[in-house]
């Protein structure tokens, strides 16, 4: 796998530019208004279903309080929670 180019990455919660590896396989999209934490249905609605997107799709989901880095393996959605520093 090649290195990841973060040149176009903007702030979390804002519109996120496309993140691609050197093979051009990864993409990133931002969605807002999800629950804390997001449901599978919200991620499907905002990004698309894992089976349609395939493995390697990543995105940022913005909830009321937290932000979520989300990714799919082509079957399921996974996420890691980001909470604002105080």
C-alpha cells in the first residue's frame, strides 16, 4: 500500500476533500446531523451502503457533540469517536 496524501484534508466537521493513497483507492466525505453515536442507517444514508462503496471508503460524520472518523470494510461501518479538547 502506498502512502496517504493528506494535502486536501480540511477541518473536521467541515467539507473534507478527497483523501487518496498513491493508488487512488481511498475517498473521504463529510456528513452532518448524525446521532451521538451515529447509527448504521445514518451512515448508509449519508455515505452509501458498505456493499455499494466497497472496502476502503472513509468519512467524517458530525454529531451534536462529537465527530466520528468512519470507514467500511465493504460489509460493515466502523467508527472512532473524536471529542473536542477542553
